[in-house]
């Protein structure tokens, strides 16, 4: 776990290029994550992208995608009607079986399997008890996932569920103000949270024993207006959240340019880790996934770059020792 010097602070101590030999620079860390983690074709596509480029990703799984029709009827999120989910449920047992195979093989390949809760509800007003209920449902759903579709679970699955799911990202990045969500995360056994938004790439901070990461605002477009480094936000900016395949290539190029500019600024500067978020939906004709593929193919194979999961990033950042939290972080 991070030491006390990772706690929120206005101080900043970073490696300054030129102050020592180039070989003394830390690797540029890049953390790519996916929310939802449902579509099996995109599971395959992302795993192949990672394998081709020596990258590890983080998958924030929504547990309703492991619920069949019987489980759907029993699921009830805090303050919601029974059987309701904002992102739906699995369509068949065969779909769940394939998804479980993807989850397990991604784990074996070194990726993070993390939590995005279950029904993708805005928990901004939830209490600690509300979050704990949703986390308990997530845990129970994964514990029984293979049995629920009449499959024999692989050796090590229970270890993964009980001890290997180390992170959480709140749906809509709606982190509860105050300590309730963090307290529930700690009780549930999470080590990190990735629900914040920061003014730019920032060093994570520690809060009550939870390491907190934030997606950065990055410049984008002809006017370089800041935007959260996430595909959905680009989708809304580019086409008002309406599918526009005709302009897909232009959206791809704009997104890649924004991702690459954000990367280059850190790579040639202070090497603060860069985080980018995506969903298992190919918006605007796949523009944002193609931009991601271009970035990963360009940077992840470099000797002085590490495209890693959040779990892998934590000890790598901690080992740098002199880094302090960069100003304040805030969730949106």
C-alpha cells in the first residue's frame, strides 16, 4: 500500500528531464481500462490487442452480465425496483459461458479483473450500507457464476473472486461525496478506486487505505478544449451521443491526436502516468477503439513505456519514492 507521502498534498516532486541521465527516467506508465466488459467479441478484440503489443488492461465488470433470467428476477440494487438494471442482463446461458471464459483467460494473461458494481446505477447519494449491498451482490454473483450456468469452474476462480479483484470504478464516475463509498470499498477488500477525474494526468492519492486514481482531462479538437479521457465523452462531443458512422474516420483521427498529445506531453516531460477509459461499445463506427489500437500499437512496445493494469501500476509508482500527490483531485 502507498506510504503516507502519497496522501493528498499540494507539493509535487518529480523527475526533471536533464537533472540526471536519461536512463534514470522512470518508464512512462499507460493504464487502459474498459467499463462494462460484456460484449464477447470485444473481449476477444481487446485481448488480442493487448497480446500483440505486450500490454495489460483493466476490465471493470458489471456483474449483471453474468446474471441469467432467473438471477435477473432476484437482483435488486439499492433504491431500485427488483429486476432492474441500467445496462441490462445476459441474454443467454451460452453468452455467460463464453464471457466467463474470456474473464478467466484475461486473468491468466495478466489483466486486472475489477468491479463496476452490477446494474450501473448512479450511486452519488448512496450510503455506505447501499454500496456494501451492491458490492456483496457483485461478489456473490461471481462466486457462483460458473455453477449458475452448469459449468465446472477452473481451479483458482474462487481465489480470484475472493482476493484478486482489487479495484472498483463507480458507474458514471459518480463517487459518493464523503467517506461512505471509500469505507464500503475498504470493507469489501478493494485496494484501489478509479472513479475520480483530475485536471490532467495526476499521481494517485491514498484515502483511508484506498489508492485513488482519476481519469484526466486532456486537450482535444481544433480548439484543444479539455475533455475526460474516455470514449463516451468523445462520443458526446463529436456527435452529441448519436451514432455517426459517416464521420468515423475524422473522429478516429481527432481522438488519436488527443491521446497521442497527452502521451507525448508526459513521455517527454515528467512522465506522470496516463490513464484512458473505454467501454465495450464501438461508438461512432468504432472510431475510439481504432484510435486506441493506434495508440497502443505505437507506444506500448517501447522499452521505456509500460502499458499496465492498475494493480501493476501501484507498486511501480510507489517504487519511485519521491513522487507526491499532484494538487487536488475531484470526481465528476
